[in-house]
C-alpha cells in the first residue's frame, strides 16, 4: 500500500521546490515528478513540510502538588491537529529518586495513549551514586538528554557542584545537559518579599522572576558546561539576558542551544496585570512572559541563528488547578498550553510578518530540533528513507484559536482570540493520515512509538576549553559532532 503526496511545494530547512512524495508503509520511498501511488493525497496550493517536533512538553506531570491535566492521548492528538508529529516529554523522578524507574513509569503511562511518536528527556534533581549509575541506564534506554532545574528551591532545584558533576557525567556518556535557567535562591527570596508586602496575585509572579535572574543562571550554566567540556541546551529562553549569554558563548566557539517558546514570542507580561484573576493565573509559568524588547530579541535570535528551536513547554493545568494559588501566587501551578498552536502562531507572527523565512520556520519547528536531539534525518527531514512524518500546510485555512475549538483537555487557551493564517490540511505520522482538516477523527491511541535517541558518538574525543587552555596543541572543541549549521 503506497501513498503519493501530489501537487504541493516541498519546504525543508534548506530548500523550496515542487515535487511529489511517494510513501511506502511508514517511510518516504521516493521524491520526484509524476510519481504514482495507490492513494493520492492532494497538496495543491499547499506547502509540504516535515512534521513539527515539540522538544519540550509535560504531559500528566506531577508538579506543585497536582498533576498536569493534559494526558498523553489528548496531548499527542492536539499536537497532530496543529501539525506536530513528535513530542519530547520530560520525565521527572518520583519519590524514590530513581531515573530508571521514572523512565519506565513514563513508558507505562504514555505507551497505551500516544497518537504519534514521542521521545523523553529526564531530570537530574539531586546527586548520588545511584543517579550517576542510572544516567548510563537512561542513555541505554534511548534518553540522551538530562534536565537540571536551577529554580524551584526546596523541590527540584540542583546545586552548582551537583550540576557540575552531572554535566561531567553527560560528557562521559555522550549525553546533552539541559537547564531551566533561573536563580532559584533569588526567586525564593523575592517571592517572600512580595508576600510580605501583601502582593499575593499573579503580578507577584512576574515581579519575583525578573529577566536578570534568568540571565545570571544562563551565564552560570554556560560556565559550568564550558568547564565540563559539554554542549548545553537552555530550555524556555524568555529574555534578552539569557539570549545574550548564549550568543556570547556561541561566539567563543561553544555549542550552546537556546529554546524560546511560542508563548514568549507573542504574549507579554501585561497578561499578569489583567484584572481577571483567572486570566492572569492561567498564564503563570516560569520563566514568566516578558515585554516587547525581549520578544524582539528572541525573534532576532531565531533569524540570526543564535537561538535554534521553538518549543511550548506545554504544561496544562485547568482553571480549577490554577485556583490552588488564589491567595498566594507561589502556589499557582506553573505552566501554559501551546502544543496545538505552536506552528500556526509561529507562521502567522513569524513568516507572515517577514521575521522568518519559510525555511527558517521549518528549521526551528522541526529540523533543528531533530539535529540537536540526535534523531535527524529519521525525523525533521523530507528525504528518501526518513519516517513519513509530513504536514500538508495550507495557507488558505484561517482559524481563530479558542478553547471552544481546540483539542487539548484544557478549559481555556492562552492564545484565545489569536487569528492564525495557516493550518494543516493533513498531518501524517509514519505514513498514516492522523489529521485531516474538517474530519476531526482521532487516530488510535497507542499507535505512536517511542523514539530512542542514541548517545552522541564523538563525546569522548572532546576536550574542555579549560584543558585546552593548558594544552594548546590539543585544542579540539567539537564535543558532540552535532551536524553543522545548527
Ligand atoms: N515551568 C513551567 O512553567 N511549567 C513546568 C515546568 C517549568 O519549568
Ligand atoms: Zn543554592
Ligand atoms: Zn523549566
Ligand atoms: Zn518545562
């Protein structure tokens, strides 16, 4: 059984051209002219792009005294409706602190539910011999990236010496360290100051997490990564200070990656001053939304290549859950939605405005993610032999984003009222049409697969810059052999 996508314009990270795509089973068999297949998928008037990959989601995450409402089923279905065919979810260790048990737990929860493919990162929230050993197990289980929280003091936060040890372990294993960059000690102090001054509403969230705290942590994480001789991936970059730290590190020759969110690019801090408490609380996430100056910096970074990918940090808490913090903003579960909206919002506010080319749009929503997370070109590419994760992206479909028509489990949408100027006509996951505009029929839960991400091969050959300084003849700073151009 073959399918052929006909009459479309293929847009990849580096090319725009007209061709047909022949799909056999789950993979792209051939790209060329006048191809024939058993079934025709019409892409007339549309662009044909690699399926979106969201590198940062939190489905069913136990967090801040509750559990994120989005299930793996509703989340991966919502993603498909918006053109995202793969999500990479963050595994958090449970009470026993075991990374290995947590990964197994995530498999048990996600496996029967996922409508499209998934990968995992795992968090390192402390440091001991078990964690040291289990990091190797994680890599063997196809999880090659480890997140470190520099915030959430007293809960998930890790100290600098622990982070340094973990980064060095990442280097040994060929794994990619990631950080949530905010100075957790200062945030905790500022939160207390706000509460003492009687500021208990969502505006206190913004006041207690200024961009300077994020910039400081980003610089600190970069220094630790440099000393350990590993690349670094900074999640949810929201501000100029963190962006600047990344830009400077890259200019020195370090491999540091930055991930702005669709929300940060289009929503600003005024949301926290909305008179409607629910409105403001629904947008409480960390780091918080910033002002226009920061947004401009992030857009420029995506265009210039100093920021590489756009994610959502999709962590969906219902209005009822948000109300846990009605008397104290520090108890509002942190998180906002965006999984279904990411591509449409980025197209409308990025491509339509001229801030991104179509090729850059594909790079930051898909190809760069696949390269950095070591699943390229199986994912993130339209080439013969790749998984047929393909979106027929239709610039004639206009829609107003609303909780009344979205597919997320949430009772609201932070992008409510946004007009988007393109949407998927079809979304294909490994050759199967899992979304067709106007049909709204959900694919079989459990059809999605876990995508193991192997260790990066040349990590062992890396020398940190600090060693290099004392051994100038051996300077070699290409730790992860991640393909050039990212
Ligand atoms: N930030 C959020 O807003 N939610 C989930 C975790 C995080 O770091
Ligand atoms: Zn500390
Ligand atoms: Zn985070
Ligand atoms: Zn997150």
